[in-house]
C-alpha cells in the first residue's frame, strides 16, 4: 500500500515570498491533516479536512496560510507571504476517519516538506 | 493548542539496555499513539492504544494506556542502534474532531 506522498521535500525561500506544498493521502483515507513541526518540538495541527470539508482550522494563521482539498483527495497548503518564523517541517497525515467503533483514526504521516525562510 | 509532556527529554543508553519513557497530560484521552521519527522523515506509527489499562506489544516495544487515562508509557527492551530517533506520544480526546495532541518528544541515542 502506498504511503502519504508530499512534495517538494525541501524548499528555501526569502521572507515575503509565497510557497505551496502538495499532499496525496493514502487511498481511501477520508481525513487529511496538515501539521507544522518546528525544530525540537512535536507536530502542531494546522488544519484538518474530512473529505473536502474543513473540520478544524483553529490553529491556522489565516492571514497568511490557506489550504484546500478539492475533490476530497489531494491537498495543498499555501503560505503567502512567508515569515522567518514559518521555517519548519510541514507534515501531511491521513487517516480512515471512521467515527464509530473501532474508531480507526490512526494517522499515517508523509515524509514532510522542510521549509527554510531566509 | 495542548501539548503533552514527555519525559525524559533525551536519553543516552548502551546497546542492549532497556528504555522507558512516559507521556502525561492534564486532560483525559481516549486514544494514545506512539510514534518514532527519524531525521528528515515523518513520524512512523509504532503502537496504538484504545482502552484504559491496555498493554500492547510490537516486537521489542511495549506500550501501556494508563488507567487514569492521563498518561501512557513506552518501553523498549534490549535496545539496538537502529532504535535511535525521536519518540513522540500523541493523545486524542473524543469530541475534538479527531484531533491528536503531540508530546514534546524523547530523543534516544543508543551507544554501540
């Protein structure tokens, strides 16, 4: 079974530039997550989709970050304009998203995109 | 956002030794997961726990869902060099839209 795919793996930009990340979840997974992982910390949820609808975006800095999941499969995360503090690894994860027992919400992560903002 | 507290923050052990780490929260969780993350990679799921008191093994790894539902433990027996990495716990509370909260991580170094 193919895992979660992400691209690019690395990106270096200057502050105030724009950047976009792409994620392809595991086939059949209804739920998709974007996390930000700053060096030395655990992943922090930015946004969660159930199919093509947003379930939780309470920690997404909406003045500069946006995400979409058209057709309920692939997703893109965009930052515009980028700031120095956005330097981090951006992780995409997916899960089956079953809401009844046995609550199969185990998340599977992609390799991440390492963003460096100069 | 909530962060779970993991301890110890880092460990340096000799190959063959056993390892214990734990994760605590001020909130009750219904699901606990343990992940391992290698440099430059995303976290890889090791063990999932769904019931208080549950004890689950995966090879040399054993994890337990604390009976208070506010903690979880991970043990690694007879450590080997490839166990090196950062271990994260993650907890989920029902009613939070399936959101998982991640721990601060435990960095493990195994000395051959």
